[in-house]
């Protein structure tokens, strides 16, 4: 059957992940809800020559309208190609449109039919048997259209969009072979200590260094290594991997915010993960924090400002800078498709 996403210029994640696995980096998966976010993502990834996964949650789909999102993705591809032509790039970066945390077969089906090239079916809150059943159903439908599917084993704690969990349940390495073989998924999201949202670790969950700065727990790399041994060469995904930039937290609070003390996943741990079988790393909250910090700064320093372009523009610039930094120094995805910055 023909796949709409190919007409838009998108790709699925097969070749993208194979290259990431071989070269030991992770593909950035950045969430977007509006024009400024997707502009920043595309500009950063084109300029750094990084592949990219544009992620849409079910909440974003409702917020921005499913039809508009489809055309935003098409526009993003055309924007990327025009930028590459202008910059004289000798290679196009691959772009995937991915459903993040789809929770029903119907939602996944709808996204596939509207042009998504990859979907995630998250059955991790169901029983193991029901998770297998639901994931297999989505895989069988998606593969008819050459759409790749991400499944999930284990539960991440935290709150982001409509994904809520009081506590985490680490992925059980002994289950992964059975799950992957029964469902036919193309990639697997696992739980090794990352969590959703900006408030990943409460102070009581951390230690403090000599300067009094919170130090979060270390990711469970022993679980990741055990999973790698069970399914060697298989693409692994890490959700909830924002690092929660402290300068953004400070700026938000300086200009009227009231965020509590919090820390995210240390970037050096994410880089270590990216050099393993982790081929995709999801980052959402960092973008929200950086964007909010830039907007609050404009409002505080220019209280008479009312033109959205004057505060969303600086927010877009700040996002672009952050995404470039992630690609270059955290995920290792920069420079993988031709020469970039």
C-alpha cells in the first residue's frame, strides 16, 4: 500500500536508526506544538547536518489540530530543503514525523493515514499480555504502509502532556526478547531511570556536591547493558531525557516564575547512552523551559511589548541555539549528513 508520508518527503526510522547504531550516536526526537518550535528544530538540524524526528503528542495534536500539523510537517520538509539549497549542502537530512505516546490503535491508525512516518504505541500501563496484544495490532497495520513502530516496556515516572505515572518500573531484561519477537516492533522504549516532565528528581532523591548543587541518581546502565545482550543490534529509545537547564530555571524565576528546585538527566549520561544501542533520545521539557525563559525576559524588560513576533522571535532563537548544542555535544548527531557548523 502507498504511504502518504513519502509524498510529503518524510522517511521512517529504519535507515536512520541503522546509521545511528553503527556510528554510535542518537537521533534527536524533539516535540513541537507550534510554528516557532518547528522552525527552530529544522534550522538547528539543517545547520548542524543532523537527522531529526519531529514528535507530536496526542495533546499537541489536539492543541494544534491534526490537519494543520500534517501541513506543518510538510512545510518543515520544504523549509529544510530550501535551506540546504541556500547553504550549498551536498546531502539532505532525513526527517521523520512521529506520534509520541500513542495510547490506542485508533490514534495510531489516524496518524498513519494523515502522513506520519512513525508511531509509538505505549501499552506500558496495561498488563504485559495486553501490551503485547495492542502493540502487535498497531505493528501489523503500520507495516502495511511501511511505517515504523516504537513500543514500550517499563514505566517512566513523571508528568508530561497526558503521560502520568507516580513511580517508575524498570524494564525487565528477561521480557524484551519475548516482547520484540511477539510484537514485531522496530524500536523499543525502555525505563532505566529517566522520567517525564521538568521535575524529574525531588531534592530528597538526590545528593548535593560541595557547592550545594543537586546531583541526580545515575541511570541504570546495567539494565541497558543486559537488554543489549538480550537483543543485540536492536534500536533502543530513551524517553524523558531533558537535562533541565539551570540557567533557564534561574531566568524564569528571576522574571516572575515560581519553579521549584529540580534537576534533569546529566548530559554526560545521555552522551554515554547515545554511544550504546540507544538510537533515539526524546527531549521536550528543555525546549519548554528555554522558550518560557526567553519570553519572560522580554515581558519583564519590555513590559509595553504586545507584538507576538517580538517575544516569540527571541524564544525561537533561544530554542535554535539549544537544539544545536544538543546535536553537537549531547546526542552526537551533528555532521552525520554532510558538512555543517
